[in-house]
């Protein structure tokens, strides 16, 4: 087992976003509040882990479950967009200071080094010392691949 810490926005915890000064106003809210919080918290966490000598043994992952459409819709929001997303991995065996892959000019589609969610999961398992080819039984006893056919992204592994 690996120690894991999850961080969720207040709304996902069932708390009022307003208690944290986070008004739900669509894309603008995300860029001003949530991303602003991440912009401060993430480098502070990385610096703290590094100063304590823990960064090399701690994998920090920032990601969502899917990407967002490159265009803003009529309600000032962005739709689910599985074609392109992001993952930010730091420490724990990841090469520092790397950008892997690129997108077109509106971030709609990958233009180099496309990576599947399974590849990200396989990379995380690999770094945790878990064989990404491993299977676990599903409810009917059939083998279910834990990385959904993904392969570790060796180019980003130190």
C-alpha cells in the first residue's frame, strides 16, 4: 500500500463554496479562484517536500478525470472533452522540469506524444512498484487489467 492524500474543492465535500469565497460563476471562477489556489499551494508543497528530503520518495499528481472543451459554451462553461486533458506529475521518480507532449493552438487535440488515461495510470503504478500489467478479478471473476491496457511513459521517468 501507498499513503495517499486527496484534495477536493469544497463543493465536492458538500460544503458551501461561498464559505471559501468561491462563487460558482463558470470559467472565470475556475481561473481566478481554484487555479489561483493551486498556483500557490502546489509550488509550496513541492518546495516543502524538497526541503524535507521527501520529494524523491513522494509522487505528487494533479489531474482531473477528463479534459474540458477548448471553447466556452453559451452558459460560460466548458463541456467534457476526452480528446485532450492534462496531468501534472512531480517527484517520486519523475524527471524534473519536463513538458511531455503538445496540443494544437486551441488545446483541442494532441499534436505530439498523445497519452491515454491508461498510460498515466500505468506510469503511476510503475512508480509505486506495482506491475501495470497486473489484473484483478471483476465482480464476475474475470481478469480486469488495472491500467486498462496503458503502458508506463518511460520518457518522463527519471
